[in-house]
């Protein structure tokens, strides 16, 4: 299937590894030029070089912390005129409701709600002017079914979901779509971190912790960055213009919902 993305340009945040990298790979494979962002310059440059070599696309890198005003300004300057925006940020640490203070919530909101909103506010106008654009926010299955130990993430990402619900319907008349991808457990560093926490808490090996978690997923495995990226690329495609303001689960069936 031709996704109709050849020659488009995309900003993909947190794209040196994990789900962000999966999205960058899938878009590059469709001929999309990239602005890639991550905090660590070495991993970012290595992946950018690989995508240039593998797919022949132009890749601009911006190594910075996008949760800061300075970092946001750098990325927004580099990404002016992009056709596609993929927002992404690692989730805050797990814990108990009694562990978190105001500063913890502010950090979570900055990373997982306010930063994506800042990028949308900066980059949506040019998409609307062109009459075409795609925004995909990588959030979490927890916005549909909250996870008790991820209260910080639940709160911040659900706030972003509410913002998108209204905004997506305001920009849709201009040919711009905004949707959210809600990953369950994928084979990423984030999953490793969560599994390590379970391993330490229960006194079991990391492999045992992974096996326990995989057993709770109907697909009986973790997702891959490649299949996640392919879904992102479809949402960015010419075929997805009638998908507006949706929250799409990629969780192997783990979230038990009827709607």
C-alpha cells in the first residue's frame, strides 16, 4: 500500500530508541525526511546516520531536553513547516500515591502533557495553512485503564488526551488530523525499567518478571517497535484523513474494554 508520504517532512520526538525510533524508521521507509530529537547526542546521531544510509532520506538532529523552554525552542525552530508531528516522551517513575509531591506532578505534566501541547501550538498553524497535516501523540494504555503504580503518568497523559479531544475537532476542517497511540507493554527500555522494579520488589529474576507480565497479555508477548511504527505511519498516511481524535490501543489485548 502506498501511504502517500514520499517527500513529506516529520518531527519525531524521543526518536533515538524505543517507540519513537520505531516511528522514525517506519516514516523514513516511506520516504519521509526527518527531524529527530533526543537528549543523548551519540545515540541520536548513530540512528540518524543509519536512517540516512538505509532509506536515503534527509535527517536533521536536535539533541536537547524538550521539557525545557530552551529545548522546545531549538526543536520548534528546526521543525518549522513539517507536515507530520510525532510527540513522545518517557513516562515518569512508578510509585504509590503517597510518594508524590507537587514538584513530581509538575515534572510529569511538563514532559507528558505541556510539551506535546507546546509543539502542537507551534506547528499546527503551518499544517492548517497547507491544508494537510498529521499529529500522532504517543501516550499510554493507562489513559483508558489507569495503572495504579503509574499515577503520575495516568494524570499527565489523560490531561493531554482531553486537550487533543477538543483540538482535533477544531483543526480537522483544515485537513489536519490529531490522534493518540496508546502502547501497552513493548520491548523497550521503559519495559525493562518496569520489569526491573517488579524483579526487585518480588525477589525474582528479570526474565521471570518479564514472563509474568507477558502472561497477562492475551497475545502472550511484548509488542515490537517495528509494528508500533507501522501503525504510526498509517495514521500519518493519505488513507487516514477520516480518523480524527481517536485513542488507538496497541497492547496485545491487555486492556479489557468493550469500547
